[in-house]
C-alpha cells in the first residue's frame, strides 16, 4: 500500500493538521514484474511516481534498481482514495 502514498503526497498540506480528513485507500488493481534476480538483503532503490490522480483515484508506478543500475522489477497500482465520512 505504500505506492498509493505517492498519489497523496502532493496534497500533504491539505491532509494534515486539525480538521483534516482521514483517508481510506484500497487497491483496485496492481501488478509486479521481476526483470532480473536481486538480493533483498542488499541495497535497492525503489523509485515511485504518480503520473495521474483525480476523482478519488490514483495511478502509481515504481521501479526497483540495484546499486549497479540494473532494473530488477517494475510495479504498478491503481487505487481508490476517499475521505472517511464523519461519524
């Protein structure tokens, strides 16, 4: 679920502080592709971007790289992001 946080990040000022809404997020679709072997106990860079977010949905993608610059995986997620109704 960390990938959806990238779609929310540009709105951090609006979503923090007193009276800010609580958000509820859920994955609508996601995928992970492995391109090359990698050791999870070694350094990896996880680059994440959100090329689109609107109308309560966000599209996010990520790339995982080794220290020598080999891309070892690609991830994509589309999610639903909504404020929780007040009680």
